[in-house]
C-alpha cells in the first residue's frame, strides 16, 4: 500500500476523469478508488481502523471534477459496510492517511 495525501488523490482523480472524458454525473464509466482513514481522535468512542476507513472513487463527488462551482462535495462508503454514501466533506474529521487501491 502506497500512502497518499487527499490532495494527491484529488489531483489524480481529476486527471483521470479529464484524460478519460468523464463528466460529473457519468456512472457507467471506469472507476478508480482510494481509501481515507480518519484519526481516532475525531471520535468520542473507539473505532477500529476499518470503521474509520472510507472508500471514495473518481465518481464520488464534485471535488474530483473541474467545475465552475468549485464544490468540494465528496461521498464515501465505510469499509465496514455500515455507513454508506456519507458526505465526507460535511465532517471536520482529520485524516490519518490515505491510499490508492
């Protein structure tokens, strides 16, 4: 696993979408994914690393497209399968690390 920053992921997702002609709202296209692991200190009770990890893709928000609105919306699914479609940009959680899958 190669760790990455959220900025590196955002940049790679935007480049991938642009290179492949993918527009916001396209869903039957190639998808690449990454995982964001949030710090335990964001939460009031203990969570496993899996419970603090969210999978995102190049299609999971406006943050991965060059749009005039400049939106940073980003959704993700928890790796434990319990928390799906979470609007991650709405939470002020600190990131522990990220990685590309």
